[in-house]
């Protein structure tokens, strides 16, 4: 999937999340925390954009793409996982991780940065396994996760994720 249908390359957004966590807590982000922050950012961002198209939110998001990043999301045991990042995350950091300034990733888009940062920092405050528990409540994860499978490689439908969160945010 190209950047013309998503806001960020997955690795760039993941690096930004990991770097932001390191700056805030002076320690590396865990793999679980990184995965769940990516997932919830994807879900809520898409919901903001979709609900904007329906005129349901105050902020104007109609010029933004609903897919926050380009990688697939899989239904694994501990919830949604972006396998691309999972495979490149070792010893608390992404392989080839470079500290990026927010201006580089957001291209001076203050609205985008404020929305991503606001939710990201809220998610940082939630424990890893509370985030897992929250993700396990999602219908879009439940419908793709099969505990009897040895390999969990079912891809979650991105539109299903966004639509589920679009409804949740209006309730």
C-alpha cells in the first residue's frame, strides 16, 4: 500500500512512537506496548476521518487519509499485531531505529501531530496487558483470531477496524 492511501509508512510511525516513549520515560518501549499503540492509533485515527466524512466530529479531517499506516494487522494471541514491526523489533528498539524529529514525520501538520500525540501519550499510560485486554474486546480481532490455530496469520480487515471504532467513538 502506498502513501497515497495512508498517512505514514509503518516503520516511520513506529520509530516515532518508540522515540517518543524513550524521551518520555527514559526507557525502551516494550514490543506489546508498541504493537497496541500502533493498533489503537490506527483504529481511532480512521474513526476520526470516517466520522468527519459523516459530519460527526468538530475537527476537519476530510482532507486526511483514513489509513494511518500501510502494513497489515494480524490477529495474534496478545491482540492485533503489525507483523512487519514485530519482525523488526528486538531488544527494545526497531532495527535501524533513528531518532526522528516530529517535524520530519508530520511535515509541519500541527493538527495531525496533536491528534496522534494526544492519543499516543494517553496509551503510554495504560499498562501493556490492559491494552491487550482492551484489544481482546474488539469484534474485528475476535472474528479473525482462532485460538486453536498453531500459526496466527489471519489478517484483520482495516475497514472493519475503522468502522468498529467509528461506531464506538460516537457512543
